[in-house]
C-alpha cells in the first residue's frame, strides 16, 4: 500500500498499454491516478489539477520526458519519476540534471515502482505549524529555515524539488559533519535496486547552483575527499 493515502499521481506515457497497466496497479495500491498520452496532454491536466507526483516516460514523440521535466521545473516543484530505457545511462543523467527526483529503468517490477514512489513522497516536506520557533542556517546570502524546510535568498524563496528538500534536511541535521554518498543513497531511498551514487552527485550539483555564489568552487556544500559531502554554514 502507499505511504501517502489519497496521493494523486499523473502517469505520462505514449504507450496506451503501459498507461492502463500502471493506472490499474497504482489504483489498487491506494493512489488516485490520472493519465496523459504525451507532454501536451500532461500540460493540459497540470493546468487544472494538482498532483503529488508525476511518473513520466522519457522516450515520447514530440516533447520528450527530459524536455518536459526541464520546462516544468521552471514553475513546478511536484516530484518527478522518470521511466527510462535500461541501457541509456545518458538519458537518466540528463533527466536528473533537468530536475527529476529519481528514475526507473524499463522493464521494471511494479513493486519496485511502488517502492520508489513511496520513497520520493517521503521526501516531500511536511507542513510545519507556524507556532514552532524558527531555526535558521546561514549560507552567505542564502538562508535555510530548518523548521519549515525553506530556502531563501533575501525575500525570495528558492524552489526546491522533493529530493533537494530531503538533501537539505539531511545536511542541516549534520552541519560540519561529512555525509557519505552511500549514506545519502540510502536516506533518499535509492538503494531499492542499485547504488545510485552518480545520481546523488547530479542532485548535489543542482543544489549547489541554488546555494553557492560559485557552484564550481563551493564554499558551503563542500566535497570532503574520501568522506562524502558536508554542509559548512557561516
């Protein structure tokens, strides 16, 4: 069963058979499910509905899943899980760089899809009552509100994906302590099928672009040789 009752998932795939199978499987496991046949159809649904997660095929005619992911990330934080060809590692990396939260190579076991969806949904920040006193970490011109899981630059909130939000929570709980890549893989729920340390590196690169003045020479989200990554606030 899903860890998030009543979560609404959008499945985008040009293969009608796969759309139908995923819709039935996810519905049996407690999700509300909508389906779209291509990127244009998905955009129309997204104009009128809010979704908790998008399952998106990479190889679609017209606008690809990677292109749609990159476009949606300009305005949308909804978690995205890409379905990719098993042998095409380059597409998976491009998808993560575009803002996807995870990927699953085809063919896949439906139960693995369910595990990955639940792992992503657990990363989504939960609403925090405003009565709690704020706790803030300062990263130069950027500040991270630990209590609410929000990243700000002056008065502008910086959009974070579900995975980036989870990474910030992990690092904020261990400031000035290195966190290994394998530990991050496990925390993010990526150890379901295979170690995804390369995927973690891509997500770290994206997060640095939102934190650092110069992401190529990071001051706050540092690489610790042989030990992983470390958040080093002011």
